[in-house]
C-alpha cells in the first residue's frame, strides 16, 4: 500500500482511518466480485460520507450507449441525488466524501472528481490504458485552477486481486472494459 | 405524440433555419481554423552540434562522401544531407558533415578538433579537406514546414511534406464552401449557448455533426446549473446516445438541447458495430464554442469522436492549452482538433459569461 501525498492546499485533518479504508474497500471488492459473477465489468465503486454510502456505481456504458457512463460518474450522480433528497448542501458533503474504487479512475472521472471537490480517492489496481491518477496522466494534483480542487490518492490497495478479477473478465471477452495491468512499484 | 417525435422534428428543423442565416449574419472570411498539433509537431526544431569539414577540391567529393559515410554512418541523422554547397564568396565550394560532436573521438575542446583526430588516414584519405569546424544541425526530421524552414537555415535537410498539415497551418485547409458549412454548425452552437445562458447556464454550446451526411446529430448547451458535470460536451454526447436509443440525462427542461434520430441508411451501416461497442461518436465532428476541459476531452476520447472544432481557448483547456489529450500517445484513440472557428462570436460568448459572473 502506498500513499501519494498530492500536496493540496486543503487542510489534512480529514482522512479516514486504516480501519475505515479496509472496511469500505472490502465492500468495493464485494461489489466487483458480484459484477464479475453477473458477467459485468468487475469494478466496485463507493462514495462514502460520514460513514454512510451515498453513491454506488457500476459501469453503464452498454445500456445507455453513452461511453462516459463509468461507475464513478453514476456514483457521483447518486451522491448529488442523495444531497437533494436529504436537503443538504452538495458542496459541504463532497468535501468530506471518499471514493473507494477497485480500479484507478480514468482521466475523465478523475477530472469529474476534481470538479466536485472530492478530497480523497482510495483505489486498487492501476488503469494503464486510461488512468487519470498517474498511470496515463495525473490530473489529481495538476495546476488546473478552473477544474475544481486537487485531491489525494491512496493507491495499490489489494491491487493484485483487482487485476485478477479483470483478467478473468477479459477471458470472457468484453470489448468495453478498461484493461488495467499492475506495475511492480 | 412521443417525445422522440417532437425532438426529431425539432432537429430536422435545425438545418434549414441556419441556412437562412448564411448570407446575413457573418462572413466566413473573418476567421480561420488552425490545427492544434502535437508538441513534437508544434515545437521549434531541436538542434544538435555536429562537426563539418570544408571540401576544398570538388573532384574529391564522391570519394569523401563514401569514405565518411563508411566511417561515420550517422544512423539517427538520415534527414540531413551529408554535403552542402557554399555561397559564391566562400573560399571552398562545399562542406560535409563528419559526425556529431558527441560521437567524435578524444575531443575535449574545439581546439582539439583536427582532421587527423577525426579521420584515420587509412579510412579517409585527407586530400581535398580543410579544417573541421562545429555546426548546428537539426536533431530530428522536420514534421512541418515551419520546422523544415528553420532546420534548413542551419543545414540542408530533407522533408517529407504532409501538404494537409502545411495548408492547415496556414489556415487554408478548408475550402470556402467547407468553411461556410463549418460556420453554420458553429452558429448553431453559439445559438445554443445563448439559449443556455438564458436558462441560467454558462454560455457554452456544442453541436455534433455527421460530416458524411452533412447532418446535425445533436445540439447542446451547458447545463451545469442543474448538475455540475453537465458541461455542453457531456450533454452533446448523451444526446447522441439518446438519438441511438440510449442516453442517461433528462433534457425535458431544455428545448434548445436537441438530437436527431439516425437516418435509415446510417443505421444499417453502423448498427452491427454499435451493438457491440457504444463508441457512438465514431466519424462525427464536434463544434464547441470553447475549448473542452479535461473531463470533456477525455469523454470525447471514450466516445471516439472524429474531429473537434472549437471557437476560443479556455484557461484549463485540454485540447491545446493545458493538455493535448487528442495527441496523447498512450491513449487508444486520437483525433484532429482545430481552433478558431467563428472565433469572434465565440469570444463574445465568453464576454457574456464574464459579465454574468460580475453581476
Ligand atoms: Zn472513468
Ligand atoms: Zn468540460
């Protein structure tokens, strides 16, 4: 497990404990396993605010014919809906929400997370094809003053396991899935 | 009547309406579309130091070239000519490249360069050679005419010209009828941006076009007042999906956001691929009033957009300003990008935005 300190201007007081990370990543991995058993892209993705899941996404690219409907985008939509229904300010929820995801978010999703000011992303394996948190590009800490807020990453959580699930999935052949590989860091 | 039918009629209405505007509103000579090229294509040609030697006797040239090439084959410098002609006032007629400074043996300073140290006499006969000197030569083959012209000032260089790129860099790639059509599309994007602004959104518009059929597929404006990620480009992608029976957003509140259902011949052509892969923007052009952000640019990669035309640059833009995602080597889809289409009108929208923010 490696921590990447992205040097944001945000204060560092907000950080989940190792226990919390373990618990929510276990949940994300359960989701991914579930998806795999149902023949879907094995990516688990949770947005957690105040010890509560406020967004849960699964890849919906095929159904919607919209190639941007990644798990993270759906989870963010749910978070915003949750805020609306709970009548709370989305901004103050987002800045204390963590994304737990089994695969590194792509460049698009990483930018979306910035735009919504999500402060922390915990992920499993790298996404060598599209990764936006260092693998192809690093938009987490880039100087983009008009693209939300920089965020921090905890990378490599149960990475081997996440890769294995994806490999199993590719053997069943689905051309729409991201194809991540682990790198020996 | 279903929503789809209403939208379809609206979409079919879009083209004749804009055609009526053609002659009156503005003139397609007032702008030019320039390509947004990769860094390798747009940077100045990199120069590298080489050692050259005067050829004092022209008759020795072909032998010298043969012997020099065998001693120093210059594998990475196939693009530079071995020999150049000198100006009439030069004491010697020709000069030849011997090797790169970095390849030269036992050279600590310029003074140490000599024919003897560079050219063992059993490999290169010294007849007809002058004193070696250092020159700068282009390190890489030129990719564009400006790079070629700069490189040639230093040393004669060969250039495999891509005429399309040369025309594009001069802003002359598109013919007047093509420009007139591009202007129509961008005018629709500008109109959508204005409509969006009237509903309290940012003044940004986007139009997706099938260039083969010359058909507008979707017209979108920014909707981030409703959802922070509903940038005009994201909205336009979802409208294209909607036109193909998919889609995830709701646009009931935005009459200016429209999509067209695919015409029968285009569905039969593509339905087989699309059943497997939702790369629905394949072969389509996007016209957007302002350079897309990182999220939108990557969404266009995922959607396999054909080409992107934008009006003005934006501060965090990802198709030229901060990044050139469309030229990123590690990504599995690359596309052409042009900036400057109807730039004045698009800039004017940015002005409206600025005024809105001051209020
Ligand atoms: Zn993504
Ligand atoms: Zn955007």
